[in-house]
């Protein structure tokens, strides 16, 4: 039987299928207990640090509420008001936090090339689990919740199900690449047929694309990249359209250090997005997918841009059960990494 005690959770690629199944089964157990009102005090007196370099609604609250429900305490840290902003290294920050608590959860997602490296550097220096609450490469607490939601809808055997992971227009900000990257790498592990659609220039980190291809070959699933949303949606069981940033501009963001340079990079991304306003998930496009298809989004969604209200508020949308599963999966990840198998 697998154990994740003491392990990091940085990318789903780092875990075996059996370890992912352990997290999913633990999620189901914790969710049922939550709904029955049964206490699950699996981490009494433990402290989990939540270190944020970016904003959050779902992830922060899933981890804070989750840790409370597990009997421990989640300590929120805004990186901007710690000594990290004066240059303290991930190793030194990690050593300090590890000496005072039992796990370190980090969101560091906005700059390609930074967040994942930060987490792995901290992991080298610490002996407590490092949990990725979203980096530049993966958003593995989100995609585990997505997988849980899909299993609840379609059953545990996902072989042959088609998921369309599509870029969609957004005017709000250049969103990280980590959700589509996390989806293509995780869903291909489970034998699904993954169709990735994006306009030119919105490619993902090549290593994640290679992982998706290799995963599909191993699992008996499939992976394709297409250049229009309609093709991806055709006969899909699940559609997951969301925006992300222009790859080269996201890479260039690493070199932008002043406020003006960061703002200019953001403006350039949004100007490119404006060319593709027709990449919206609307009722016509939903009609291309199977009648039984579901609409998913990690949220927040740009309503009227990524998706119409009719779709996100319509009968095929499962975005709110999907968001609730952030709580149950966060609890499963914390309890499985911070103690021996809980159930
Ligand atoms: N989906 C997601 O990660 O939401 P937040 O950014 O609100 O945490």
C-alpha cells in the first residue's frame, strides 16, 4: 500500500498512479465524512504554512478551512510582507518555517521559470512536505479536484472519455499556463482522450506536452493539439475552456523587473488576446460536444469572454461542485503527506 508521509506534492507527474489513487480515495472518504458532519481531526496541533506570491480565493480557503477541519492551524503568509521581498532565499525561508511547523504550501505561479524552481529549492533544504498551491508548471491541487469531479460524474474508469482543454479569450489578465499543463499531464495518465486547442503563440511548456504524449502512450489514452476550439469540442465528454498567457511573453516576463516593464508585458499579452475574442464557450459550441457533456473551469472565469452566462450557469456546468472538491482534495493532500495513511 502506498504512503505519502513526508513527501512533497509539487507535480502530479512526481506521483505514481497508486499514489494518486490513494489521494482520490482519501478525498472521497473525507468528503463523505464532511457531509455526514463527522469530525476528521487527522492533524491535531499541526501547523501548515500557506505562502502566497499571488492572489487566491478558492485555494487559500480550501487549505485554511481544510486545515481547521483536520484539527490543525493554517498560517497565511503574504510573500510581499515577509523578508522574501528583501531577498531571503527559499532554502533559508524553508528551514525557518519547517522548524516551526509541519508542512509548507506555496503559490508562486505568475512568472514562467520561477515558481516550480522555488518550491524544489525549498524542498532540498527542508524535511517537511512542500505542497504546490499553483506554480508556473502545474496546479496539482486544482487538477486533482478536477479529476475527483470527473470521477464523481463518470465513474472511476475514465478510459476513452474525451476532454477538450481549450484556450479561451480573457481581457482581465495573462493567466498562468499551469492549469492546462496540469490537465494534459494528469488526464492522460487515466486513459482519457485529451484534445488541446489554442491559437498560434499560446503553446505550453514543451516538457509538459512531451509528458502528456508519453502518459497517453502508457495509459492507452490519446493526446492531440489542434488550432481551433470547435475541433476540440467535437463529441467531447468534458469541455474545459480557459485562458492563459502568450508563451513567449510569459517567458519574457522573467526579465521584467520594474512595475513599468511588468505592466507593458501585461498589456502586450492582453493585446494579443484581443485578436481571439471569438474563442468563447457558448451554447453553439456546447452543442458540438456530446449531449451528456459537462462544462468545467477552475475559476475565476471571465464571464462574457471565456464563457457565456448561459453556459456557466446552465445545466451542463459543474463548476461549483468542482470548486467544492478543492476543499476535500486539499484535506486529502495535507493529511496523506503530513501523517501516515489516514484511512
Ligand atoms: N482555481 C483557483 O486556483 O482559484 P483561486 O485562484 O481563487 O485560488
